[in-house]
C-alpha cells in the first residue's frame, strides 16, 4: 500500500512539473511572437519612410526639344525626375494656370513629355505639378520653366 501511495504521489508531482514547464514554454512563445510583431512593424515603418524620403527627394526637370519656341507652333518639352530608370507609383500631372490645377495626364515613369503651344511671345512660362501617392499620403512636386518664345 505504501508503494502504491508513493507511486501516486510521484506521478502527481511529475505531472505538475510538466504542466508548469508547458506554461513556461507557452509564455516564452507568446513573448517571442510579440517581439517579432514589433520588429515587423518597425521594418514596415522603415520601408514606408524610405519610400517617402525617396519621393520627397525628387526634382522635376523640363528640357525643351528646341532652343526657341515659335508662337502658334506645337513644341515638345520632356520632363523627367532627377532619379532615372526607377519606377514610381502611378502619379497625376497637372498644369497650373491662374492658380487653377488642370489635370493633363498620369504616369508612373521618371520621364514624361508635355506639348506646349505658346499663344503669344509673352506666353513663355510653364508651371506643372505632380501628385504622387505614397504611404496613404499625397506628395506634391512642382516645377516652373521659362522659355524663349519668338514670333
């Protein structure tokens, strides 16, 4: 009888140890999962910040095909972002006239063409802006270019 009670007590003690060990292992796994989720969020934030910094560092440059523009004649101006050959998110292109934004297109490349027909010799300035979505926000880049227009 004493042997049976001793065996029962030993089994009870061993099962308590296993249960305690199991709880500790589960807590350690939950802590590790929480740590990995925090690290994953930091990586996502870092990637998002990197994309925002890249877009905010862009410069929009206009290069006319000819030195002088002629009144009433269609002329092409190539616009490009300073960083070449990198795909951008789909962005919208606007022409600004009298403080009004007029959408003239969209693109996702670092270069786009804009055709300009001056109406007079005094019509020698172009003001464009580009709206690029990034991380749930819109980044606006602007450029102005003065051109030599002749009759």
